[in-house]
């Protein structure tokens, strides 16, 4: 039996990236949780998925250009569909 390990990025960085991309798409994750549209587990899963993402540099560049009022999360973002639904 062989196990495949994947690298997880820094939790603080990916928490920040997840919140920042959501904010750029006019989605407040805290409000979504308070309204029952996003559970704490779903939020934690978002950060974990982000920690697995190989596009951190591209995401940071996208945030630098699209820090506010973006229509969608960047192409390839694991959260794009969920953020569209929360918007």
C-alpha cells in the first residue's frame, strides 16, 4: 500500500487568500455564515482547499489587480462556483 501525501500551504496565508478573494467578489463569508448560507465546516473546507492550490502566486497577482468588485473569482479557483452562489 502506498499513500500519497500532498503539501498544504500555510494556514494563515490561505485563510487570508480565501477571505480576500471572497471580499473581491463582494462576498462576506462571516455574513454568509451568520445567515446560514455557509457552515463553519464549509468555511474550513474552503481554507483547506485553498491550502492545496498550486496557483498561490497567480491568486496574489489577481488580488493585486482585482482587489474589489470582481465579477468572479480567478479562473481555476476552487471557490469560484461557491462564491458565485454566495454572491
